């Protein structure tokens, strides 16, 4: 190589480095690690939605693998036009996987997560197993993203009834400070899995045809009925589901640990979509107009609140979509300074799969895997 | 008649008068007027239940007549094995009727009630037309029976969502004093009449068979959905249904007129039976144990609250029965001194027909017609 050619090459190199420096984003993308993604519980209701949303959001990955229990291992899954065989979820199978999106239930997560983390993966968990562990971040993307950076291998995804509330509460809390909250839920059966969906279908048809039906998934008949119990009971008379709303809300919004929050969680004969009647008392004054304005600008939230035209969100409308919908925003007349509202979302999306995928995207963006 | 015979007759008369005096109840029964009863709106959902309960309770009457709109006049109704022709509800037709049990809707009641009262009848009204009129008693039998005696012709029957709550609140209020209340309702479609019942049926079948369906009675599809709106909206953002709970509760329980009570009223895909998630803050301390004990002894109330065996009341169970059921009684964790519970009843019975008949029975017992 002549001296002149060498100088020319050095010159070109300098120009390229300058270019990279000027286009920060470019350089970041160029240096960004792409993860090997594992989807655990891939054949379940939430797992299927995780696949859908990974595809919709065009999440970047080096490779992707699908895991399930022994029972479902060997099944075929189609993803982005390609066929994959479901792998049995044993620790060794996760070798080389960087990010696991898990919706496999509490006991599976308790057993598998630590093993999978040991193998170097970040484990994003949909179960309640780790949510209240003080060393494990509990994250709703758009609310407490920074908590992701504190993870030590496991990141927990909140319970569905909590999740949809967080995106709504965040801007209101930032503005006026939550003092107290009372929640009544109207939760769809899909939160209880495929067997529950089938039980609602079959029980309804049985009632329509005046046939007898024996409920198995639910403790009472779910067709044309409301069941005031989700999950088991705690000593204080609340269900675990209800206490999740209390405890997870406090953790995600970094509220005082004794912030008064109470909930009644009710299963209703709806397939997809949780609704919630919420009353929030605030520290500082906030008008319904201000609350509406804040929510109209909130990320991931859509206000549908046109009482003159009887427009408000419902579960059927929310099913299959990503936003958390809010309506019926009004000054609560039982408190000096409270707002009541009606909050609806697809529990399988924002309440489970969507936020799981969003956490994975943040983990990739922050390169913390 | 000889003097001796006269003395003997006077003696017998004195004995008889003494007997009557000693057996107060007997003398009352002997002197008791039996009313001519009129059932207005006899062909509607609530009207049919009024007939059922009049028969079940074996209500005494001199005669009974059945009234409805021009459209239904001429139809035949069977009552206690006898056939009656439905009479068109015009004022003159009520001549000679003493007690009218009316479930004809607000506008009909507004037009007819004053005319019928002029003809001498007591008009027991199921509509909302007169409930908040300060000169008209609003009564739940077993709660504020004495208010019946103040009537000037019209007695109002409370709204269904209020009615079932009153029998539960009364003993708790007497013991500890209601300070504040937050209610979320889960209301069945039968509260909206026959067309609403049919719409739930047809909409559900359409969804099951993947056919399109156009909702007419409800503002949104009711099948597998929850609709956060019952009745029209007030300026404060609450619906009329919600404000009924606030205002009627204050009136029936003789609370301070500004007692803070707020409600979210929601229509759910249930045929019969309203459920309510209720949080009540009290003036004086009351434990869940004490609340349960009071409710176990309360008239018209049945406690089903066995969380260890997952037993609690539901709408399907309550349908067709008279009690107001209470379960999930617990100390509310969002207040220093509050109780939360789940309250279920047949909205067509305690929420409408049953209490109407009970008022009629009281009117007869008190002989205030």
C-alpha cells in the first residue's frame, strides 16, 4: 500500500467515525446486542398473546425458542411464518437464552426462574410468585421503567387488575398524590385461562337450553352470574386477588407502604376485558376537567367519556386492543377531593402479554440482559 | 221481653264486650277493613311478580282488579285459580279501589296517581316519580314502617339498587351510625323490563353463533359485557340510578341530608338478581364479627359468609327468593373504621314487587287506607 493510499484510507475512516458520532442512534443500533428470546408457557392463553404481540411490535431478536410443560412439548407453533417445535421447559433447555417471557404459573416460575437466571437469562414473570419480593422490580412500562435497571435476573409483571389501573393512576398521582383508593372489579373469565373460557361458553349454552351444568373451574355457576371471589382468601377476609391490587399498586407507584387501598374483585360473565369502578381520593385538589386533560395526554391511555352521547368504554370494545380506556370521569360526591372513573382494558394484553413484551423491549433498549 | 230476659241479654253483652277487650287482636281482626286491591301494570315484569307474591303472602282483600295500558287491556290474567280481564288504566276505572299497587313507569304514575288518590285510594308507586317528594313517604318494610302513617295518598317504593341495601344497612346504622358509603353495583337486566331480558337472550345467542346483533334497549352490547350506565346522566356526571342510591338511602334511613354516599351503577349480563360491592364507614367502632352477628339476626336478611368453603351469595342463587343475602363481610382496609360486604337480592322481589306487597300489607295492618 502506498503512503498516499494509506492516508486516503485513514481519511475515509475518520469521516466514517465522525458520521457515527453524529448519528448517535445509528451507532447505538449498530452496537446493540440482539437477544435470544424464550417464550415459556407458549401454548397457554397468555403465551399465545405474547407471540401475537412480539410479531405486532416487531421485537428484534437473534433467535427465538418456545417452551412449555412436558404435556405440550413437541407441539408445533407457527411464528412469523416459520414453524417451531415446542421444547420441554427444563433448566438445561434455556442454555443460551437471554430473555425469557414467562407465563407458566406461580409454582413453575418458583422452581424454574432461579435456575434459568443462573444460566444468564433475564426472566420476565407473569405469575405472582416474585411480585412482592423487595429485590425484584415490578414494572408497568410507561409507569416505572427505571425500576427495570435494578433487576437481578427476575422482573415481575403485575397482576391484570393492577396493571390496567397503573397507566391511569400514574399521571393523576404525579399531579395530585394518591391518598386513598377504593376499587371494584368486573373481571373477565379469560384471566382464569382456557378452561374458564370454555366453562363460561358451555355453562351459558346449558342455561339457554335449560340443561343442567356442573361448574368445575369456578366455585359458583358463572353463566349469567357474578362471583365475588377470585383466588383464595386471606386471613383478613380479602382474596389474594384483592390484596394484589393493594400491594402491587403501592409498590409500582412507590406509594407509602400503608397507603389505604381496598378492593372487591368480582368475576363476571365476560370473555375478555376487565372493567373497574375506581374512586381515588387525592392529597391535592384535582378537578374532573384536569383529570380528563391529564389522561387525554397519558401514554397508553385512551379517554372515552362522552356522557351526552352515552359513550364510555366497555370490555367487548376493549378486547383485542392495547390501550387502557377510561370513562365516567367525575368528582366523587362522597369525598371532599376525589375522582371516580371507569377503567377498561384487554386483560390478556395490558394485563399480561402486552406489558410482558413491553418489559422485554425495554430490557433490550436498555441493554440490561 | 221480660225484665229478667233483658237483664240476661245485657249481662251476655257485657261478657262479650269484656271478651273483645281482653283479646285485642281478635277485636282488631273483627273490625279490620278489607281493601279492594288494584294492580296497575299487571302485565309487566314487576306486575307479574306482584301477583305471585300477593298469592304467596295470602294478602287479604275484599276484591282485586287488574289494570294496564290500553295496549294490554282486555288480556286475561289468572290469579288464585280465577280468571280476570285486564282493565284499561283510566282514572274512573279506579272508583272503589282502596289500595293500588302500581308498577306502570314514571310518566304514567305522574299522570294517574293524583287522580286515583282523589278517588280515595292509597297509591303504592314503584316508579321514581314521587320518591324524593318530601311529603311522600319512601318505605322499606322492616326499616321505616312508621313513615307509612304519614302518607297523604301516595307511598313510594324505593329503587331496586337502594331497596336491597336498606335491610342490611338498618341494623348496622342503628348500632354504629353510617358516616360514608361507597357502592358499586352489578345489576341484572330484568330491572330494565321484558325487552331487556330478551335483548340479553338474543344478543348472547348471536355471539355464540357468531352472528351480528344490533342492540336496542342498551346503549352498548350487553352479551358478555358490562355497561357502566343505568338511566340518564345528571350534570354532576353521575347517572340518575346512582343518585337514587345516594338520595333514597339518606331519606329512608333518616340520615343527615349531606351524608356522603357515592355509587357506580353497572349493568351486567345477568337475568335476575342485583349484586353490590359496598363499603361503609361508621361513626362508632364496629368489628366484622359484630356486623355479622347483627346481620344474622336482622329481619329479611340472610348471611352467607363462609370463605373457608368458598360460600358467598350470588345472583343466580338469589333469583326467585325473598331474602337479601350478605357475604364477604370484612373490615375494610382503606378506612380506620369501615366494613365492606357483598349484598345480593332478587331485584324483582325485594327491589320491586315484594316490598310493594309488604307496604300494602302494612297499610292494611295499620288500617291507613
